């Protein structure tokens, strides 16, 4: 199980004490807002429409029962009884008071958690495949290398004042569930003929107002070279990245302006400046970190699970949930349980304190005390016996956590939007709720097959609309909210940026527009063809025609 | 026939808890937009700005700015959806925020 080491303990408690002092100095007037803002942002504290918002780091989305209970405690004591799980595998609280923030950070530190580097122009919380260490298709667990990067980058003085924020995502599986091609740096594991591990290094992906797909700068970087090579990339970015314009400061713009070849040459030149043998990671250190992520002691079991099969025969709702929300585990007899935080008409990613405690108990009892937050704003129980899934489902069902829509049209990603966020131009959540209600029938959702529908409330794209198979972007037109629809985006190994279909829609028109798009797909698909595949074959034309025919 | 008076209102977030607040004629920061001073004249706007700057120095508020609004039959309606949401709370959680504590504005986030 992932845990902090002694260095983390020390610096997290020091940081909490520092923040308490900073907040007190701010409230007494010793610090101005201009002086205080960067300090609070470096501790994940934003000012939003109704209150402060605290973003808590959850490295790799990995949580123990105890940690989830503490998140529930914070939700109940300091917030309004709930939290919002985000596309960064983090949790955000919406109703935070500055005067209580230091106490919250202490409560987090008590369970080895913090909010450091969840904001500001630094290397942010590293994200990975939420099925890490469990997925059947995985070559290796991406978290140890993520942890190495986290330890290297945390409070790294050279990389604490970058031109702009910087995000790493890592996958250890060929099927990319971590969206590595739309991050500043994405890493993907490969094995060579000798069975050695190497990492494909992809740079310059991103979403926001200028979406770009990352460029591969190294096909196979030996594992021990990862840190020195990342250092070379960061140095090139730190030196050449633009600081004159916030909107052109991400590494993707540098990559674009320099050109991929020149960028690679700069990185290689910087890399060659430091002899690898003095900077490479010692095997000893890698092995030490790998132990933090050691697999739990799985029992040897048959692939056939009689109780599970019986339950499916007897309960059609359970069968549906099992079909959609369970994923193949690498160990026979085990499965991955995906808890959808997208009930019909619900707010994507929100969970109440009580629901958090329910999930914590399930993890403790059935999943080796482990949970994951996924970037699609769901919770994963990564290591569950198939035989236990019926009991789990019953508990989930009793707590409004058994939506059987994982990976379907109801499993919507949505940012907080204008209901909470100071940057938003339109609301996202009501659109998600209206679509969720329109497609409430899971049978209907299954007919459409796997569809990723992502909604952002502004061009900063926290709701990942650019890489949704269907993307919705909320904008403001003369004081009215309106919504632009894009099709054909993807964040997987075949990443692509969605194409805008045409003029936007008023909020109340969006659910019908989505239905028109889906029905057009159903009409034109070939047998077994999924939505994204059909769109890529057909292009936008038939969808445009269907959407705007009567307009 | 309803009376409509257009103007501007000074708003900010209260420093200690981040709550949206509005500057009144008495120079107090109220949680309720209906208490706010709605001004039209440049001198009056400047006076609100000066009061807000003082409140920044005394560490009561942060992030102050003027918003367009109108007073309709004694109730103040902010021009932008964003600002109306600030006077109410999240439209998707009507059990939370000003709309749940009796300090809400009188106008819905989206009308009609």
C-alpha cells in the first residue's frame, strides 16, 4: 500500500505550520492579498464564487479507508457535508473558510495527505491509470515511477517557479486510461526484447484554450534515466518557456513555436551536458519505492465464481451493473469494481461524507483497504474478489452508489462550472444532469455503447471537453449561456482533439442535440462499431446534417 | 408599472470566509445584495471604490469589483448570470448558500 516516507512527514507538518502563520498574518493585515495569493495557491487554496475552495492532492488517486474517512470528516466538519472528486484524481471542497484552512491541512497531515502543489506554476500532482496494479492489460504498475517523480518534484526549488503549471500523467498499460497524450509530459511503459522496462516520453500535450496532442521525444527511455531526462526537459522549458503571456506559457506552446525537432535537439543537448552515471536513479532507490506499491497478498482462486454467477442469474439489476462496472483483474478470481459517482440526475464526482465512509468501509473489508479516484470522477475498488461483488453491490445500492453506467453516456465528466467556479463562463452541472436524466434508462445507454461525454464550463477545459467523444463547452454570448458541441475527441492511445460541429445551442436544447447525434450514429454504424470508430469513419458531415437540418 | 433603476453595485469576497458581500450606503458589507448601494454618478462610484479600498486595508474583504445591476421594485438584480449565482448559491444545490440562509437575492440565476 502506498505510504509517505519520513521526508514527507516532516515537510508536510512544516508546511502546515508555515501556512497557519501565513494565514494569520494575512488576516491581521501583515500580508497583503498580492503577497498572500501565491502562498495560498501553493497550498491548493483558491477563492471562488461563494467561498474558498481547497484542492487536496491524492497521488495516483490512491486512498486508504482511513484517508477516505478523514476526507469525509473534513466534508462534514469544515464543508457542507460533501466533496467533489475531480479530473485530476483529486478532491475539492467548495465551502472552505480561510480561518479554518490550517486546521484542515493539519487534519489532512494526520493521515499523510496535503494540498501542496495542487495549484501554482509548479509540477502538479502526478496522475496515473486508476487501475494501476490491477488492470489485466498492464505491463507494469506506473505508480513507482510516478512516486519517484513526485518525490523529485515536490518543493523542487528549480521547478517551483515555472512559466506555468506542469502536469505529468503515466500509464503502464498499452490501453491508455491516464490521458497521457494531453498532459505536459506523458509517460507510457514499454518492454524491449530483453524484457527491460523503458518509457516512451511524450511532451507538449494539453487541453485548455489551445488543445494539442503530445509529441513523442523518446521512444524508449531506460527507467534509470527517467529523472535526469525529465530534468533536461524541465530545464529547456524553464529557460525557453514564455513568461510574457500567461496563455502562451505552457510547454505545448514552446513545443509548437520551436518545432518538435528543435525542441528535441534542445532537450538532448541539455541532457548530454550532464553525465548520466552521476544523475541516474539508483536501482536501490527504485526498489525501495516499488515496495510501497507491492501487490497485496492475493489468494489463489479459480476463475469461476459460483456465488457471483448465481447472483447474476437471480438479479437482473446486479447483472447489468456487473457487466458495465466490473473490469478484468490481472489475478484470477479478482475483479476491479468501478463505483460510478454519476447517479441519474446527480452531480458528477460529488460524494457525501456518508457515501465516502461507505466506500471506505467497503475498501477496508473487500479491497485490501485500497481505493482509487479516477480522472473520470469515479471511485475504484481495485482488488475485489468476484465472490464479494454481490455483497458490495447491495451496499452501494442502498447508498445511491450503484449506477450501472460506467463508461456509458450517463458516465459524464463535468467541471464545477459557473455554479461554483470564478473562471467559468457557463454552468456545466445542470447540462450534465439534464443529459443524465434524458438517458436515465441504462438499457438505452447500453444500446449506444461506450461513449465519453465531457463538459467544461469555460475554455480552460477542466471538464476535458476537447477529448470527449462528445464534448460540450459552455460559453457566454451577451449574458446568455450557450453550448458548443465537439465530436471525435479521445484521450486514449489514439488521442485526438474534437471538432466543433457548428453553431452552439441554448442549455435546454443540448439534451435533444445529444440524442440526435447518438441516433445518427445508431443509424449509420456498422455491426459492432463503437461511437468513436463510426465518427472517425464517417466524419462530421452526417452529424452536422442531422443536427442543423431543421435549423 | 414597476420602477427600474439601473446602476452599479460594489461587491467583494469577505476575507476570512470568502462569502460574497455587497457594499451598503452605510459602508457596511452585507451578505445580501438588496442591502447594497446602487449608484449611477461617477462621484458615487468613486466613493464606493474608495470605501472598498479602505476595507481591503482593514482586511475585511478581498477581490472587490463593480457589477452592473438594476433595482426593480426595491430588489436588486445583477446583470450577469455569474453575479446572480453569487447572490444565491449554486443553482444545482438550492439547499446551500445564501438561498438557504435567508440572505439570497430576489432574482433567479436564469429567468424564464
